[in-house]
C-alpha cells in the first residue's frame, strides 16, 4: 500500500469525477488521496461535497477525504486526473502542469493542442513523444496528456485495427447515452421517449480527434490521418453506452474475414504489458445479428472494451458495422486511468 | 353521407389496422363499413375482436362493426385498405384484386413487384400508370397499389425535392420507434433504456424502395433511380416517429439555401388538388438547432408531413441533415389513405 | 373578438406558463394579450423569451407578444393567470391583487391561506364566497383564487362524488409524471428507467389541500373535511399524467355499483353551465381491467377529466381504485382557466 | 470441485431460468450440471436452446450443457431448482418430488399448499418442519419447497423485523420492474413512458403469501399472521427492482428509532451461518431523503438485500416507508438458491 502512487482528481464532485473516484477504488498501482473541486466544495468531506449520482452510495475509500480547491500545492499529488468542466479546465490544467504536475485529463480543452498527446494506449503510445516538445515549448516541468471524447474513442478503437487497409472515408452516426452529458445534464422532459438529434460540438470533435489519434508521429509532431470523417451525433434515452453506426471506404478493400480477423486479433501495448485496467481484448466482435446493445453489453469487460457487430457490405462504401463503448469508462475515467498506467509503465511519470 | 365511398380494412385488428380505423374516422370521402381479420376474430364485433392498443378506447364508428374473414365477397367494399401481416398478405391481396377489388396496401409483399405502383402521391403519381399493365398481365379486374415502408417514406420525402440536383449517393442511419414493430412487437426487456441496432429486412427495403419510388415511369415500366443508397436501421425507445440522419452526394451540388428553398417550396399533386389528408406543406424545414424531435414534432400536421432540420455541410459527401416522419401515419395508414384519395381524384378508382 | 376578456399570464416562459399559453389558444371567452416573466425576458418577444418545451413550436397567437416584467400596470389585463415559481409568487401575486387584479393562480403559495379559495369548480364553487372576506381583510380591490396541486386534483375529483358516503380515511400512493416538475425539472440521469420515491413537499400538500377542498363553507370560513389522508408520492418516467392508487374507508360503506354510479353520474356547476373548458363528464370510469394508463388516457377529454378504474374491495379499508389525471392540464393550466370561467359565469370577475 | 452438490434447473431457458444459471456461476457449494426445458429445447446445447436475454452472452459454465426434457430421471440431480412457467409447474414439480427429488421452486403453483414451506431463510426457517408432513401426506421421498413472489419478498423482509411490535394492518402499493414479467413479457408498446396499474394475480399473492410467511409453525402446520394486508400492484418502466410504498399499523406502536434499530439489527439464520448467498445485512436502511431507487440500489449486495428508506409517520396508520428489492435475484433465483443453502446447512437435503 505504501508503495502505491498517490493520485488526485480535479473536478471530483461532477459525474466524471465521481466515475474517476469509483474506477480508482482498489486500484493496484494508484492510491486516491486527494480530491479537488470548486471553492464551494473545498473544505468539506467528499461525502458532503459530492451528491453521489452513480449506483449505490459514496464509496468508503473516498467518503472521508477532504475536498481541496483546484490549485497546485505541495499537498496535491504529482499525478492528477482531470475531470473538470471545459469552462474552467484550460487555466487550471495549465497551472498544474506548470507547477510540475502530470495532468492526465479527460477534458476537451487541450486535446487538439499541437503539443498535447491525445492518447489511446492501444493505438498511439508513440504520441507520448510529444511531451518533451510540450515541456520545452511551454517551459513546464509538468505535462498534460488527454484522452478522446467519449464517442470518438469508440470510433477510433474500431478503426485502428483497420488502418492497415487504408481508411479513406468514414461516415458515422451516433446514439449517445445520457450519462455523457454529466449531471444534471439532459432534462428528462427533453429525452424521455425521445431522440435529440444534436449534441453541441460533438460532431466536430469526432471528426477532428479521429484524424489526430490515428495520425502518425513524424518529425516531432503528429501528422493527422488523411481520411475524411463525417459524424452525426444524437442523444437517445440510454443510461450508459454510446452506439455507433459506421460505414468505411478503404484504399485496399479487405474481405469480411480479414476485417473480423483484424478486429479480433488486435492487441496493443496495454495488453502486451498487462496493464491493470487493460481489457484482454480491446475489441470484441459479436456474431449475434442484433448486437452489440448498450444495456446488455456496456458493462462487460469492466467497461474497457469496444464491442463491434453486424459487419456487412455497404452499398455506398465498402463495409458498415455497429460499435459500442462505455462512455464514462472507456470514454472518460477508465481511458485516463489506462493512459496513466501506460505512462507509468513506459517511464513517463518519472520525467 | 350516402354519397361517401364505402371502404374496408383487411387486417383490421392489428396495430396498423387500428391506425387505419382511427385515421378513417370522420373522413370526408370514405366511409368505413367493413372490417376483415383472421378467422379467430370473424363474427365478433370489432370492440371484442380488437384489443385496442392506441390511445383511448375503440372509437365509436368502429365499435359495433362486425368483423369478417379476409375473403372477397359481395359484402366487401370495392376499395379495401390492407394492413395485413406479411405472412398472409400475398395470397389474400391477390385474391381481392382478382375478384375486382382495389387493394391499397401497406403490406410489403407486393411493393417491389414490377407491375405494382409503390406510390407516394407527392412524388410519383405517374407510377399509377402501371395499373393497366398490372391488370393486363395478371388478368385482374381489380388492382394492388402499395405505399412504402415506414422508414423509406421519410427518406424519399426528403430526397424527392432534391432530385433536381442529381442524387448520386445516400447514406442514412435510422432511429425507429417501437410502434413500427406492431403489437406485441418489441419486448420491453429488449428496448427499455436500450438501442437494438437491427431491424430484420429493413435496410434492404429502404435501399431498394427508395430507388423505385424516385424512379421514372418510362416505356410502361419504372426505371429505378440510379443513386446508391446505404441504410443502417436501429430501434430506439421512442413511441412514434422515425428519425433519420442522412448524408447526400449530388451531381450538381446546390447551395444550402437552394436546398432549403427546394424543401420548403415543394408541392405535389395532393397539395395542388387539396386532397383531404394532404398536409399543406409535405416537408417542413425547422431552423432550431436541435430539431426535429420525435416526441415534440411527430404529431404536428396530423402526422402527414416530414420534418427536416440541421442541414449542414458533410465533410465526406455534400450535405447532411436530419429527417423525421410519423411511422404509423405518413409511414402506414395515412400514406395508404392519401394514396386512395389521389386515386379517387385522378379517376383510378373508377377503373 | 372585441368582446373577449383580455387576460395575461404571470410566469409565461416556464413550463406551466407555456401550458397556459397553449391552453388559451382560441379560447372563446378569453383573449391572451399580455405575458409577464422575469426581468431577463422582459422586453423580448415571447418567441425569443421562451424556449418552447411543449410539442411543436411557439404557437402563432403568442409568438409576437412582447414580454413584460411581472409588475402591476395599467397595461396588464385585470384578469391574470399565475404560473409563477413558488420562490417569487407570494409577493408578486399580492402586488397584483392589491392593485386590483384578479389573480387566478396555479402557484402553491396562497393555497392554504384561510381567506383564499382553493377552487375546483365541480366541487366547491361556494368557497368563492371567501373572496369578500379576503378583500375586506387585506384591503384589496383585487383577489387571489387558487387551484390545487397537480396530484391533489386527481384525488379530490375521485373523492368528491363519494363524499356522500362519509369519507373517513384515505391512503394514496402516486406515480407522477416528469412534466409535473417543470423545466429542466427532473434530470434524466435521475429518472431514466428509475423511480424516485420522493417529491419535496408533495405529500403534505396532498394531505392538507384535500381536506380544505372537500371542506364546507360555514360562517365565512372553510371547515376542512375531517377525513384523515396519507400520501406517498413518487416520480416515474412518464411524460404527462399522474396515476394514483387509492384506498378509502367510508362511514357508510356503499356497494360497488353505488360507487360507480356516483362517479359516473357526478356533475358540477361547470357541466350544468356548459363552461367552455368543462369536460362533459368530469370523472370517467373505465371497465377495462388494466386502465386508466397515463400514456393512453391522459390526453382524452382535452386533459380535463379524471379517469378511474379497477374499483375493488380493499382487505384493509373498504375499497381501492386507480385514478389518473393530466397534471399540467387539469392539474395546472386547465384548472386555472376553468376556475376563471366559473368566476366569470358566476359574476365574480365583475367584483 | 468434486465434492460440490450437483444441481439442475427446471425451466432453464426462460428469464428466471437464465437468472438461475447466471446466479449459480461459481457457486461454492452447488455445481450446475443439468438443465431441463421444454421438448422443443431438449437435445440442444444450452447456448442454442436459450436465447440469452440477460446482460452479456450465455455464460461459459452453461454454454455447452445439453438441455433435457423436464422429466425425472437418474441423470437429473437430486436437487433441482424450478423456474418453470406456472402453466406446467404443478405436474412436473410433483413428478420430481415423487421421484425423490428435492424441488426448490420459484413457481407459484405450490406456494400456498398447506404442507409446502413458503420459505424465507431469515424469517421462517422453522417452516421447513412442514416437509415431514408433506412427505408423509403425499407419500413422497422427495419434497417441494418454495420461495415467495417477487414483490411479496420485499414486503416480508421489511415487515419481519417489525413483527415484534404486532403488525395489525398493512397497506402497500408496488411499482414493479418489467423483468418480473419474464420474456417477452410486457410489450414495449404497453410500458414505454407509461404505467400499467394491473398485474394479474399479483395483489392476491402479496396479501396471502405475506400472512403465510410471517405465520407461526404450530401443531405441524403454519398459522397465518392475523394481520390484514392490502396490495395495489403496478408495472413501471424500470428494468430490475420492485419498489414498494408501505403503511403499517402496529399493536404496540414503536418509535422511529426503534423501527430503524429493528431493521438495521435484523439478522437471520443465513447471516449467523454465513450462507454463501446471504447478504451480511438482509435489510439496509438508507438515510438519504430520496432513496432507495431501483436503478441506483438494486444491484448492491449482489441483489440479495432489501433496501428501506423514508420512514416517517403516517397520518392514517402509524408509519410509512419505501422498500426496494431485486425481483429476479432476491425475488426469484437468489431466493431459491439461499433456500437450498439453508436446507443444506440444516441437513434437510440429506433427508
């Protein structure tokens, strides 16, 4: 226990912050010792500061932790996860990085900065090589590393194994869970028995983040993938799990069995290194004709795998398929924790 | 009252049959006098034969009608609407047409027959000219005319006004209401707080019916539109209303304002003739950033218009947008009734 | 048109305010000419001030009305409906009444004041005789009249016809729709596929308002009904319609047929006078074993009737049954408009 | 592994059967080796016979088990759990008991038989003493032991700790999850955004089973509790978890703290014996003002505890409160498995 790495969470009282708290329970490497939130919460024990919105009640390992202001301090652990709202994340994350903290962030603010890794450990571990550039350019001892948007991650986990066939064009429509909007998030009067065909900023994020994540690290920078991506994003009355309908056009059209083989055989560094939060198979292909489904599949593999099904020819592009991922686990807290695990195992936390 | 045209409904006890009964209430031209259903229901008054699944209770104009077997007879009106299940529709509809009945059908069975009009009155009234071919070829005094699948209709109502720009490729993902599956239809254990990314046969229907509906009547036959269409169909926990996310590539790319102008200015024969069930504007373009939405928009215009919104450039094709239509009204009972109104006003019911 | 009574709505931009706007469309007696809301909205046209949350879009009769501050003025009509939030209603309603306005309020603030009628036109029209007391005591030229809480109304409409049998004890559990909580109201993360067994203040309102409404006007005051009432209130994922499970103990236990007869035969002043918003039968008893149901029955009778079903013996009290009413129509806007119709027809608006 | 007790499941392909299969995975005492279902399924491997309706996919320990007909045979283990549909359970369970099997049944058919224990291990372990009566009377070497209906169990777990205060009258209204109706069960067209105020036979079951379970074993029979119970049962759009609103009148009215103390301090034989499926605390009292809630609490404690909250005075009886339990775990499969664990630990399996 004494050898665990102390970690903190910035924005610990929000929905994603609560998911971090929950996900870090009994983590074999990380010990959650510090929680940061708004001034309003600072000074209160977490059980009072955070109205627990997830299943059950405030977990025992965090109940009695005192909540701090989100300011760098000697108390705060070197490694902090950021679940901060985009309205405040830019400045606070910078302040922590400048003060020498390693900020592993789920916030969108710095994702598209040229010198910030938008990391998916199975896909682009080499993008971590942006960190020295970032530290040099900004004069920071610390650093910021980000994970993708909760719908982007599902798309890139499905596309990465297929990159070998030359991804040319991607059309994706999402059906996204309400938990993706935080708390109170989507009003029940808006989404009960309804579809909202709009999520502010989401489509642009999916289109651009995908290109960056699948891009190559060349000459100290990330060269975005040249593929064209178009996204249509919808909110549906589902609690957890974003479902995507994807059509892809390849440069070298593979066979269906080549695609399924590529998906099923895909392994990344987290799997090879056996990182604690890594799912044994990052992508699971399902043969059932009507799967994956969010309510039935999203909690499998601890929420860290992406589920794919219904691969079939597309009359317009080459293939179409359905993909599903857990938006608050693989799409948020779990993604950041896996990022930190990779960074630790690769020695980046020591820099 | 005495001058109204007597009409019947085949398959009157199912969900679509009930929607026909409901939609025909107080119809200015048609008088619902005859109901057909399975042997099990025959001989019972409708109030007993049909367990009413729509809002309220069995409407008074149908409560006491006696239910008949679905067999042609002198009792049955010449004009019959068919809401029959696909498992029995092929033979029964043929029998009625052969016996001289005009069968205006919502069933899928004959939609793709070469000599059967797949009619949308605003779009392809000239396809009715298949009827003489049909009667000659089959030796029928009667006829079968069909309306499209409940998700196809939303797509073609959105595309027809844009046909002038040369539709080359269409990518569509649907989020379909549970009422589209009839009763009992989708189990609540399957769809509550869930998405089912599969609807049997639906994608193929959307892809092929769209080409036929938008095709040209040439040389006594319908030449399908050459555009390529790819559909991904999903069930979502919405009661009524299919929502579609559409991307389109044109031969002659119009401007956004040309598209909106085309959608808003679109009028068909039903509007020009003032048919009783015709919406004043068959397509309504909404400016709100998050509309149309099924629960909020589907009942407007008596369920007979298609609502479109969110027109914006598509990074892969030319434009993308959202479309919504009422699956059991414009996508089923209302569509067939409008078909019959057009046929009456054009003189086809007299043939 | 010129002879219609001009009316206004205080708190016009909220959910209940929107329901007032919607309900007053094409009203035969009242002409909506004035809308009041917070300072933030004042000076804007209604279409901009109010983000329309009901079905469809901002209705044409209100789109271009300018929104005013909620202050008494010569511009404001004498008759104003109040849909104000409880946090501000006390003072503003008083100010309007003091300035000579007739405030027909849906807000809870003054409901239990001794000198304020808590009016249900079918039940206690004589409670309007509190108004002279109110005006005398408070020195007002205007007046305040209130309607019950959205769940209370369903209960009292069911109990009033049975008062003749001597209501001794009432146990009621509610399953309330999300629209009862306004907008944004209940977060979807709280209610999606869930039950919330708590609605702040609701149980106390049901228990006390019921006694006042069913009380007798004696000696210039209302003597509450002596019956004991216990309520348990729950929120369920339903859009509109509060469903109540009720058990009642009587002093003189009637037979089942006497109860059904009392419910079905019940008529009040609104029915006898043919008030525009009065349902022909204020209570509708349904024989079906599984009715009433909110989604199927709540919109019937324009939302103004209460539906009752499942009358059966109660092993603990005498009888139990299910009741349903439309919480934003009969439980809010429609209730207040019917109150004003009664007041007009009884001459109270002229005082 | 070799020392585990072999067990089977009758009716293994239905929803409750699947829950048994799922619940028995990795059970420390029982080894699932035999699955029985209808003739249609017999002879197929379970993965083909059962369309898996729970989360994830058919679990590995059952995938390849062959499905048998539900007939007693030497192959079938002595201990069988019954998840059979009520339409067939009576005869089949009798046949197994007659052939010497111990039938631990979730079916309702034999629950109210005078000589059949309706067992809740925390409450009435002594009712197992009916077994010798049953065997003698029926001439069986085997036996039938049952667990309560899925809503009854929640009520009796809440009442048992309070029995000491003399339960006189109980009023309960339920809000029951869709999983309680099996598969396909409730049609989504019936329950989506709706409440169904009727569940066939449920109210009678709750009223009578409660009296039997809380009754005393005297003179070789169970003397039902004299308390009067009235139930109103509703279906709501929740996946798992029945929520109950309860009002109770006592002979010796306790204080609130006495009640909470009784609930929290309650322990039964399963806790004292540390049975594998026993929750450490069978009843958990929650202080939060709006809990328990099905979606947030039902999966806690492995679904085996009952959650209670909102204890407060009742203006009609003494107290009212809210109770929640997992209908397919503590209300079905988990209940039966705990019954079998108790029977094993008490030596009844050896008889």
